[in-house]
C-alpha cells in the first residue's frame, strides 16, 4: 500500500502542475486599423496609433498636447509657443516647411493644415513621396468645426476618449459663459483691433464668435478680416477696444482723432491673448472667458 500511496502523491503533483501550466490565456487584443479622411479627401490608413508625430500648425500642436500626446510630438513650427513643452521640440519650419528635417525624423504621421495648402502643397507631396503619412486638418472657422478637428485628431491617434473629454469640457465652458452673458446689464459695443494698421475681425471669425458668446456686440458688421480707417472707427463709437498685438494701448492713445471715442476716453482698452482667440484648438473658450472678464469690468 505504501507504494500505491507514493504513486498517488506523484500523480496528484503531476496533475496540479499540468493544471498550473494550462491556464487559459486571454486572447490578444487586435488593434484595428485607423482610417480617417482629411481636408483634401485623402484617406489616411494607419495600422496602429502613431508614436512619432510632426505638427505643422500651432493649433495642431495644442490639440496633440491636450490629448496627452506631447511625448509623441517630435517636430513643430517656429511659432509653437504653447504649451511650454512644445518650445523644446525640434523646429521643422522657419519661413517654409523643412522637408529634409521632417524626413530625417522618420515620423509615422505629419499633421498639416488646409490653410497651408496654397503655399506648402509641394512640400506635402514631397513628404508623401518619401512614404510619410500626411494628414491635412480642415481649416476650422467656428467653434463647432474646431471641436470636430479635435475629435478627428483623437481618432487619428487612438485618443478618441481623451478627445471627447476635451470637447465635453469646452462645451461646459461654453454653457457657463452663455449663462454669465445673460446676466450682463448691457452688451457693450466693441472694436477688435488686430494690427496697428487698423485691421479688424468681423463675422465668420473666431474673435467675433467668442465676443458674441461672451455677451459683447461687434461694432463691425462685415465678414472676415477687414481694413478700416480712423474716421470710420470714430463714427462707430465703441465702448471697449480689444487689441491683439503688443503695446497696443499706447499706440491707440496716441491717435488724436480717437480721443473722444468712449473706449479711449474711459480707458477701456485691453490687450488680449491673440493665440487663444485665433487658434482653432482647446483654448478658444478661455479666450471667450477673458473677453467676458473685460465686459464685466
């Protein structure tokens, strides 16, 4: 019987060992192909989310960092200043796109922009000929389109969840700003000064949309970016002036013809962050909130 017990123990150990070695392995999760159509109608197909990305527009860069992809960004433009981490990334543009630098980086994805097609179409084609995926982000002109761009970048990079979180947060900010706007006693008349040569922003621009969202009224009724002259602005009698370039207040106060404009007379000249109000990215509503703070002042 002793020999029987010994064999039984050996058999039991063998069975237990076998059981331990035959654990059911979870099936490997297969990454689905990423397919997205860009502004040119071209469909980009990626086998997996990109790990090396080059951004050719500051707004693209802001979106990538907002989606927690900062460590994947390997090339940016000379104008990328937000967030601070973007300033440390290799610059791949100066006056134009440096295709040699980009090819040397060997990116999985280059994020271009529709607004650059007129000047950089050949550069985009050169990169494509080198086997690089170039995706052209549509040129957004309103908040909804900007949010759509964020969703598109999220889909393209495997960050759809994060993209939705960003756009949901933007919508929450919008609701809060709209609520405050209804509480304003008046809707001040506002002149937006983009440059000292009196270019302004009218309908169909982010600046106008954010101003109206905040509760202000643009004194300009035309669309797009329009050149004005001093006399026309005097006739409009704005209550507030929002400028988008440095040291604007001193420049504006030197205009003798403007001394009786309410905004100048009452020292209601404010310098705004131009990037927040012009880049189609996650900070647009911050720009609207900045304007609202001025309107409430």
